[in-house]
C-alpha cells in the first residue's frame, strides 16, 4: 500500500535523497521548472523494481510516497519516524504536472542510453 510521509524538514528530505543516491538509487524523473528547489521540487528515485517519489514545497516542506516496506527501510536506514497524512505536493493532479515538466529528464536518459559506448 502506498502512503505519504508529510512535513519532512527540508534538510532531512535532502539528506534522504542524497543518501539514497550514494546507495545506488537513480533519478528517473525530476521537475526542471525555473522554480525547482526554490518554490517546488519533485523527483522519483528507482533502484531495481523499487520506486520512491519525493515532493517538496517551501510552504509545506517535504513529502515521500512509497510502499510500507520501503518506508520501513527509510526509517531504519536514516533513523527516522515519519508522520503520515494527506499529501499536498504529491496529490495526483500535482504529480501529473510534474511528470509533464520532467519529460526532458526522460528524453535525456533515452539519449544517454543510446549514446553509451
């Protein structure tokens, strides 16, 4: 079951993303708008078949969506206790907007795949 962790302080939210990237997680979608990281942010990390969605807004702090097993992993790995609730930056309508705006990241991955040696 997918849940949403809410009210994650910005520095913790960024630390989780950085920590996962160093553990081999890859960015498969990212919001590239002019206000990315300033007013809003969105990215999706994947490792194997596991996927974690991250949303952030300067008004409501960070949010994370994933399944219960991945939340257990995150809480253990980063020594955290998440608060769960209704999403603000990860509502379906907001995610659709981010996905459309993250298409350049998708095309960049495709190009890099075909240009690898």
